[in-house]
């Protein structure tokens, strides 16, 4: 019995060490939106190349499909009716004070350090004015977001690039690498889920 406990403790310590090592190395998230084929893809990597999560959604013949990792492809409409019924059932019981809830979440937003944030975007423009306008809008949006979240967000490496001349991408491709800040984000998500009940009122 004692040996089994020692093995269990050793396994837990080893697992904890692996988790800390992976977080310290960095966890990479990739988001890609392509308007050419109306597809969205979200991926998560550890050790920079091992894919642990892949979520894809796309449109084919007017129907939305999604796939999680290597599981079978399903249509979004399969669970739509069930989700609507559940949502209506919840809305009849309570109503969320959205303003107060968002204000509370913003005040509790932790300081997050992003090791690398790379944003590549592209669009098909025949005229140079169109590309210049797109670049101006992208810079304006990114600078505004940086200014608003400057106290809460710190970037070690940031890249914003228009790849219209290099790629046929008509959308955006984002790559983000996080270290130990992923723990803060996970704790913040848990807090947001638990605090939501405090801002629900019966109707």
C-alpha cells in the first residue's frame, strides 16, 4: 500500500513538473479567418509544434460545419434547436446585468504578458488606395486596443503585417504565445463564470 502511495505521489510530481515545463516553454495559439472559403480555424500547440487542440468551422453549400480535432465533421444546425431551448429556459428564470458584469470583469482583469503576438492580414484590392486604407484601419484599431489595455497588457514582441502581396489570404492570421500568464487567464475565466451568478436577477 505504501509503495502504491509513493508511486502515486511520484506520478503527480512528475505530471506537475511536465505542466510547469510546458507553460514555462510557452503555449502557442493560432487563429485564422479566411473569407475566401468562409472558414475559421483555432489551434493550440505545446512545445511550439505539438498540436493539442484544433477547432474548425466552415461553410459549404450554405451550411455551417465544425470539427474538433480529428472527430467527425458535424453541422452547427444539429444542436441549434437544443441550444435555443436551453437559452430560452435560462432567460425566463433570470436576466444578466450586462453593464455591471462587464465593469466588474474589467476591474478584475489581470496583468497579462504576451511573449509574441503576430497578426498577418490580407485583402484583395486592385488599387493601392484600398491597401493603404486597410493598413490605416489596422494600425488605428491595434493602437486603440493597445492604448485601452496598456495597463493590463504587456507585449514582448509584436508584429502587424499586410501580406496581401505575398499570400491569397482574405482575412486575418493571428499567432499568440503565452507563458505563465495562461494560469492567470484560466483563473480569470473561472472567476468570470462564478461571478456571473451575482449579476443575475430573477424576472
